[in-house]
C-alpha cells in the first residue's frame, strides 16, 4: 500500500531513506528476490523524520547518497519504490459498517473519520488505503503523511534522475515479508523509533510507531518497554495470545531477541533471512536491516 503511486506496476528498484543510511536495491523481474543492493551512510543530522516541519536538513548530502546508491544498482531502470521512515507517516486501522465501492467516495469517508486522529491537515495530506471487504465490520488500513513531507522525499529521487513510482511507509514495506496465520507480533527498530505491529490470519490488526523524544538511538530496555504495552493491549482486547514475535531493524538483534523472549515468554525469531539479501555492493548489511527493501520488492 503506497502513500502515493505514479506507476501502474510495482517498480523493480527500491530506495529506503533512513536517518542513518540510504539503501538502494533491485529485485528480479518476478518480484521474488533481491538481486543486488547498495548502501550509503548519511552524515549525522542529514535527515530528522517527523510529521511536521522539514525532514531533510542536508539536501545535498542526501541527494548525493541517493544518486550514488541508485546508480550502482539501477541499470536502465528509472522507476523507484521510495521507502520512507515510519516517523514521517501515520498508519491507521479503522473499522466501518460499510463504505462506498467507488474509490474517491470511500476516500472522502475515510479522510473524515481520520481527522481527529491526525496531528496535521487531513484534507491536504498524501493518503492511500486498502479495504478488506471479506470481514464485518470492514477493515481499512490507511496511511497518511503531510503532502509537503512526502514531496521532500520524492524531490530527492527526482533530483537524482529517477522517478518516485511509489512511496511506502517502512513498516508497510516490511510487512511484505510476513505470513501469519496465527497472532504474530513484528517489532521493527529504526534509530529512535520502534514500530510494533500484529498480524493474525494474514491481516494487520495493530500498528503503533513509538518514539522517545530527544533520543537518537534506543537501548534494548527502551525497545522492550515499547513492546510490552502493545502486547498487553492486544491480549486484553482480543482475548488472544501472541504466539510468535519477529524482530527486525538496526538494533542488536541477538541481544534484543534474547531480552524479548525472556520478558514475554514468546518465541522470538528474526523476520528476514539471508536468502532474501541479494548481493551487496560495497558495505554488506544484515538481513534485518534489508527487510523493508526486501519486503517492498518481493512481498505480495
């Protein structure tokens, strides 16, 4: 589910922009595996993701990193799936008794419903949604971001000579790797942000992006403190237990998995496997850090 889409087909190139780095990747033509990826570190302070104000504070540094990373993997491809930080997007899960079939009419109803839940102007926001009409009430997953924030990221891609074919929140791209027939929690760490989501029966039923103001990195204890309330909320609300916990992101995964398994008594596994990583050009990255580009390019 992209916040914006300027392409009729899924791009084979993905570029994730985080506060720490840029990751560019190319998937195969069947969208089943990563072929190759490249990464560039960013100077501290280049990007400060948020829902308000400028996100990009060193445009030239980011433009150079994006252009260099994409050039090394793109070949003759130009459409890019742009993956932006969760801190720059708000994902809402909404229930409706009914919704119009026509996209524009349904969008108007969803925008109206979301007004009180968002700290920015909904009417001018970039926005997309998916409706699961197989359930009652209808389940809607909607992603919102201020249009000027999304435009910042799209402009960087354009300035590097590429086309932003789609723009996705990092968590939505990551969930492309998740298949869960039973309650599964996904914990994704990105700098000072922890995004916690729960998938059951292959449907997203909870998503929360949690930050600690003034922090640039999180300790394992910080992450655990963000995870536990969401698990308790799910278990109290749905009278069900999380049966599996998947971890991904740029934290120290082995330590985090050990702590979470001890504190939750739930089996903890890495989300991304080495088989999805593709060939690294230059610096190599662990599969956990590659999950958003892998999920975006290969997910259903």
